[in-house]
């Protein structure tokens, strides 16, 4: 079943703008829609419809940066029919609206990302600490100059703004604080620190990692939990990292975001139609 799921993911990622139904994907891999959907969610971490939406938003990011097309035209080009719905869902997934995303390269040119920790909304909330290590393949792709982002997300995929996040310094250690009680996924992504803004926003080779189990934050004071995350070059079927990470560590972008204030680093989808 695993090979069928991976083939389904490759099928969806090959042409995300195409009108496709779950039944079409199921027919392609020779399984019933019900069994494929369950196995797909278990293996990939997202239902097929959300995986397709993520691929469409990733394509939209590329079109916004590489073409002068209007947002409505980008919306239509990636398989959406309602610009308002596209903009709302893109913003929720990426962290900024399409118009703002298009301006990010200029902002990052003026305000490059710097190591920073952005706490969660609870001053005395939970803390998660740890260290990131890169595989030899990941280090080679990043040319020994990684910009490593770590964040806590309420779901399996890196979409939207993390509850607490950090751009690490050369020690590759992190301390995420101010985390409300609940269950989270601890996710990490490495980008080429020496790359131009476009390469940081849309890396040609994704390098990602995740802590294997959900992270549980309980009410009340507690010592930081320690977790290690291994980063490696992502397989082609892996859901893309949708959230625009570099602006979260850019002073210029942070000035525009008043809900959370950065602190110095102090430690070592659309459905089927």
C-alpha cells in the first residue's frame, strides 16, 4: 500500500493545477477512494485534498515570484475558481497574502534574516528545547551554510505561523517558549543562507525534518523538553513547506507584525472537485 500512496502523491504533485477527483487518483493506483484516502493520510500526514492544495499553493508562490501575472490569473492558473477563497487560504497557509508574498524578495534584500526566537502567546507557557543535526546530503545541498528554522505547529504540515519558532545560530540549538498547553508537531526546515531571497523563499531542494512523535505541553510550570531533529533532503512526495519562513526572522517584517515581538536567541488545502 505504501508504494500506491507514494505513486498517488507523485501523481498529484506532477500537475497540481489539473482538475482531478479523488476517484481519478484511486483509479490511477488501483485502490478504492476510501482505502486510498486513509492510507494516504497515515503515510503522508495530510489527506489527499490538503496535499493537492499544498502543491497548488507552492505553484502559486512560484508564479507570484517569477511572473507579473495578476493575483486573479495566478488563482485560475493553479486550479482555483474564486479569487477570494484563494487569497484567504493562501494567507492562512503561507502567513502573508499573495500581494505581500510577491514583495518579500525586496524586503529580505533590505532586511536579511538573523537568528531570532519568537515566543508563543503565553508568557509563562511551556518550553521545548533541543538540537538539530543535518545529514551529509543536506549539508552538501546547503553548501555548509544552512539557515535552520524550527517551529511548533498545531498540525503535521508547516503551514501558517508557528506557535513558537526560531531561526538558529551556528550551534543549531533551540529553545521555544511561551507555548500554550496542547499537542504540537515539532518541525524544522533548512534553507540556503547564502542564497538570494527567491531561493530562500522557494528552495530548489527542500531540506526538512520533524520530531517523530507529537510534543505535548501540559498546564503549569515545567522544565524544557529536550528533542533532537534530524534534517535530510526531502523525498519528492513530501508536502511542501508552505509558510514563508525568512520573513519571520527579518527585522523589517517583524516591524510589520505587532502581535509578537522577537527576542534575542538565548539558547546555545483545497478539496477535490
